[in-house]
C-alpha cells in the first residue's frame, strides 16, 4: 500500500469519509494525487475525473480506474460546467493535490 507522510493512502479518504459510489475528483496526479486515487478506489468511489495528467501518470491512473481526464488548457477558463457534467452534478469529494515547483 502506498504511503503519504507515513500514512496509508486509504487513511486520506477515510478521514474524508469517502463512501462506495461517491464521486471523487483529484486535482493533480503527482505522488500525493495518485495515493488519493488509490485510497478512493479502496473506498469504492467513482473516479470520474482527474486534473491535467501527463502520459505516464494518465496510464497509471487508468489502471486504477479513472475514467475521465480534464485538461484546463484545452477546456478554457471556465471548468465548472465541464466538471459538473463529468461528475453528473458535482463531485462529492474534491481533493486538491497540486504542487508548484519553485
């Protein structure tokens, strides 16, 4: 099982009380974001969308059950309508896992 700051990936989603069938959106597919994806999958969530993955991480996310990917550069500035449509009304649990290199 993957670790994030010494905690199993499933503990992040357990703290958020992610339940089977709930929709999860993960913004960022770095190490932390992929761990959240794993925890959400363990909890039985519907991983309908992710945020701007690169090719290698997209392939890994697809093997974890992610079915839709968002690219803000391709969609323009207003992502809310797209996210609402992709999640059939909105995500039950959005996780922001974006890191900015300095």
